[in-house]
C-alpha cells in the first residue's frame, strides 16, 4: 500500500535550547495504524505537530503524500457558541466546501459517530465522551487519508475509551485511512495499532518497535485474551527499558 507520511531524521529544538526530538524516523502507509508511546515530555505531541505540518522541524525531512489530514487534539477544542453540527462543519467551511456538501457530510459523520440526534445541541450540553465524538466527526468531515490523534481518549473512563476505540476501528475498516496516534496506554496501543513505536525520554528518539500480529477487525474479546495480555506486557517492558 502507498506511503502517506514519512519523517526522516527529524530534529526539533525549541528557542531557548530545549532539544525535544532527536533524529526521529517514522513512516505511515495507507491502511496502517501506528501508535506512538513514551514518557511524558519526550516529544510525542511535537512529532505529531510536525507530521501534521503545524510545526516545522529544525532539521530533517517531512513528506506528506496527502493533504487530507484529520487531526484530533487531546482536548476536543469545540467552539462553545456553535452547535454540534456547526462545530463539525468548521473545517469544511475553512476549506470552502459548498454549504449543501458540508451539510450532507456533517450528517454522515455525525451518524457514523452515533450523534445523529445531537446536531442542534451546543457542546456545554454534551458529556466528555460525546464531545470527543464531535472532535472525531469534525476530523472525519475532511474525509482524511491520514488521521493523527493526540491522546484523544486520555480524559475518559475506561468503558467510554473502549467504546470509542471500537468506533475508531469501525471507521478505519470503512475508510481505510492511515493513522498515527499518541497514547499513554499500552492496552490501547496494542488494541488499535499494527505497530507500536516507543520513544526515549527527551530528546525523544525512537528506541523500540513492537509489531502487533492481530488482524482486523479486532473483536472486543481480544482485550481479555492471554495473547493480548502478553503483548501489552512486552510493550510495557519496552517502555520501562526506554526510560
Ligand atoms: N513551544 C514550546 N517551547 C519550548 N519548549 C517546548 C514547547 N513545546 C514543547 N516543549 C518542550 O518539548 C518537550 C516535548 O514536549 P511534547 O509536548 O512534545 O511532549 P509529549 O511527549 O507530548 O509529553 P506528554 O506525554 O506530557 O504530552 C517538553 O520538554 C516540552 O517542555
Ligand atoms: Mg503530548
């Protein structure tokens, strides 16, 4: 399958001298989900921002083979004065998508994330999990080929996290995008990803990679299987060795 994203030898230093990211190389192909893990402050969000084109690397190269990128921030960052539907339409508006097309897409993605009946409601009246779904729908509206997530489920309870993870895998099965996501949960990484990349403490380098052998679709029962537990254990050990 085609390559969507390539970071080669990417270094990021911030003004003031913080060396955040050290010669990171990572590639994402279409139809692949890659998880990025590592200790707090090691440069994961910075890598994701560089991947999205929101931040330029200090050196190294970034190649994106698509400009249809969906980005989900750690915080849902919804506009409180806009309804759910108008929040979802936001990037379509910025892209100059005609109103009828925007509306049709908003209906489709709101249905896909299970919020068809909440289009007219403002964010203040939604739960945390529902707001996260709105952020997912907003990113899907651009029909992304490359999906980037920064710990989108971190603030949610375990059940909601599992539900949204399954939702995400269904969307992945339907749309076949490539994805790169940051998580602090080894279980979430193994359940969702094909590959788990592990970074060292700052300056973050990629020091480990764990391949996940389970195919898609992944049944929720996978989470309680011994094979799953063993792999989560090996990712956790890689993290410990890296730090
Ligand atoms: N705009 C900035 N200016 C200066 N330093 C920054 C800036 N953004 C991030 N840093 C520093 O770069 C390092 C990497 O930050 P980053 O946010 O990428 O870490 P992270 O791995 O995402 O951490 P966490 O898991 O806590 O979210 C940190 O030490 C942080 O203090
Ligand atoms: Mg971060």
